[in-house]
C-alpha cells in the first residue's frame, strides 16, 4: 500500500513540474504578429476614394467634420484622403485619387441616400481617369470609406477596369462603426489572381484625426518605409 502511495505521489509531482515547465516555456515565446508579411518588392502605389462634403474650412459644419473630414494645419482632407496621404508619406509610395464623372451632392443626407441607391441598382459610376501605367506597380494600397456596409460602387468600377494579377493589394478604410464589413472578400472575388492582404487597417471616423502614429506603425509592420 505504501509503495502504491509513493508511486502516485511521484506521478503527481512529475505532472506538476511538467505543467509549470510548459507554462514557463509558453510565456517565453514571443507574441505572434497578426499582420501578414508583405515583403515589399518593386514600386508601390496608394489608390483611394474620398468624398468630404467641402474643402473649405470656413464652410465646415459640425456634422461634416464628424462624418467626412479631417482638418490639419488649416487644410481639409477627406477621412480616407488623409489616411492615404499618411500612408504615402510613411511608405514613399506614389498616390492616385479615384474621382467620378458624376458630381455628388454636398448635403450629407443626400449623399448617403445616393450611395444606397447605387448599391440597390448595382451601379458602376464612371471614373474621370484610370491609374496611369498600373503594370509598373507591384503593391497597391487601396482605400475607401465604408458606405452602407460596402465599398462605394466606384471601387467596383475601378477593380473591374484593371487587372491585378500577380500584384499585392493592401486594403485600408474609414468607417462609422462597421469596419471592413465583407469588403476584403469582395476585393478578392473581383481580383482572384491577386494577393489580397486580409489584415488591412480599418479606422473609425471618430479616431482618424489622431491616427497618424497608428498608420505609421502599421506601415512599418508591413515592411515599408522610405
């Protein structure tokens, strides 16, 4: 009986020591970085769509400032426009703004109603211009606001007008609470032969004004920098 008890005690002690050792080894492991490795190669481009209600600081209402714009050094930027410019400065990339032939209302409620109607009819708004010489770029950051849980429909025009085969697409966006929604999967479906980074950066319109350090750190984590 004593021999059996001795064996049981020895086994229990061994398990305790093994458990403590496992915890110590686990704690010593470096935390995993969730950001996907991009390994920048070749030229980089930042493409974005942004639509602030006005570019005149004197005409900014509280609603416009809250929903669509950032003011820095007296200059007005659209939320996604500001995001795109921080990426450009941090990465040394070229930059291109998507613009539509259609002129949208500068009234916020009218704009969001137009956006919802474009989604309903699956519209493809015409772009003023396309990216010149897209083949020269290997990595493309693509930015947009989240409108009604989706990309603005002109982003569908943009992706359907271009072939991103073999390229890396890094999404970024601004939102009012919905993050990316399912837009990253939508981009992958539109560009099945591209590598679409799933771990893009999405920033609330409530936080974008002070988000430069966060964006810069994200760019560094991806391996970019001047």
